[in-house]
């Protein structure tokens, strides 16, 4: 079994399992925040870089950074559609917006700094336009196969995206890496079994956490040619985990301080 095959088969579904259990324990917003970690996108670019070289990895990381804008627009489109439609229409709408955004971003000659600033601007705009989720009710009982189905769907989507990506060139391949693999699985099952409010809460949590993913790929694109794939990803992962965890701790402390004692 190759390392890449093992990643597709084991790491991603285990990540989905962890996020699903976290969502049941702490709510959909926490699940969304965890989806913002580059546990799917990071290894995809890592193994693409191992196969195609450091320069390809730098270009793919730059494209992935830019493609986070499309992922945010997916979150916005799904959330807005959820006010009127069920999960199937919302999902197709989100995917369509992601692909249209990818098409236009692929035609923009953005520098690395411009891509990072674009992500931050998109995050501010999307957070302002996301609908209010309302109170999150107690999750209803779900069938025993539900988490297994989430894991299987994630594996299928990762196999599809990693098969197509290396054939498209570094920029377009990178733009497609943020395709909402984990977000699709988590959002659809949350929407289906816990309702619209929980799905919107999950997507809001995802958008809030995506700036650290942008920082991760900014570091990789800037350093991978000098440091190599392993060194660059090690540094980026350490920074991402630190900033992601620190920001989550601050957010939780802030919310707790606003609750009357």
C-alpha cells in the first residue's frame, strides 16, 4: 500500500470521525472550526509536491491559498440557499459557486501577497453576509450508519480530487484543492439530521477558521523551494496548529465572558 493511498483511505475518514464526534459533543460550530484545519488540503499538496517537485508544490500552495476564497463562497451560497431549500439544492448551489469562482480566480494573475489579502477581504465580506443561524437545538437521533457514511463519502471525494489535480498544472490544481471535501460531508449530514441552524452554524465556524489555513499555505508557498517539502510543511503545520488553537481558545473565552454569571 503506497503512502498516498493510505492517506486517502485512512487519514481523511479518521479526521471526519473526529470532527463528527466533536460536533456531537460541543456543537456544529466546533465541527466547522475543525474543518478549517488543512488536514485534507495540506496532505494533498504535500504528496503532490513529493511527486512533482518543490516548484510545483509552491505553485500549488499559492493556488490553494487563492482557492480558499472559493471555499468561503461555497459556505455563503450553501447558507443562503438553506433558508429556502433542502440539502441537495444547497449542495449543488454551493458546488456551482465554488467552480465558477475557481474559473475566474484561475484567470487572475495574483501575487502571493495579493492572494492572502484577497482571502482576508473575502472572509470579512462572507462573515458579514452569512445569515443568522438561530439557536442550535438538541441533535435528533441519527442512524448508526451515519458517521460511517460520512467517512465513506469523504474517501470518495478525496480520491476524485487527488486523481484529477496533478493533471491540471500547479495553479489550477491548487485552486481545486480547497474543494469542500470535508465541508460537503459535514454540512450535508449536519443539515440532513440536525437542521438548517446547525448547518449554518457549522459553516460560520468554518469561515472563521479559514484564515489560519490561508496562513499555512502562504508559508508553504513562500518557503518550500528553500526548505523542501518536509521542512516547509513542518513549519507551516506548527504555525497553523498554534494560531488555530490559540484563536479558538480566545474565541471561547470571549464568548464565556459574555454569558451572565
